[in-house]
C-alpha cells in the first residue's frame, strides 16, 4: 500500500503540472516551455540533492520511480541532508506550484482542481509515504520502526 500512495502522489503532482501547463500554453507557448523547463530542473534537483542521498532503492523507495532512477544515475553515499538541500527542494516545489497561478487564475475550475490535487498529493506523502519510508536521515520521516 505504501508504494501505491508513493506512486499516486507523484501521479497527482504530474496531473497538477499538466493542468498548469495546459492553462499556460493557451496563453503563451514560450511561458509553457519555461514552465516545463522549471519542472524538469526541479525534478532533477530533487533527485540529485535528495533522492540520491537516500538509502532506499528500487525495492524500498515508496515513490518507486525515484528508486528506479538509481539504476541509471549515479548514487551518492547515504548522507545527512543540508539546509541547502532542503532549501533547494522547497524553493523548487514552490516555483512549480506558484509559477502557473498567474494563468490559472483565468480559469477558476482549473485553479481549484490544481490546488485540490496538490493538497491531496502532499496529504498522501505526509500521511502515508513518510510514515512508511526507510529514510531515517530525512526530517519528514515518521516511520517509528526504523
């Protein structure tokens, strides 16, 4: 069930991203490309600064896809996260969430759907994924069994 919630949270974030992309591309092709670039950069930074330092692998990563990336990309030694790591991840996530708001405000239904999806994804991560995660170096880890 843990992997279900991990995959579902990633899928929900991707759906919110697609909603944002759709609304941005309606108004500006260039802005849509910028948003895609920001999303890919953020995902790369999250993987590089966070996932690659995690002890989880393809079998134990609740998000599954990030664990699978360890088969392709180099893995850092399991290490403590720095304030810089947390800062980049938070800033990147905020950019992904805040950037499309200018365009989403023109479509109330998509704006509401975007926020419901984001909140539900974060709820799933915090409630289900963090409670079963094996990454004891993460400040969000709430797994009492490790």
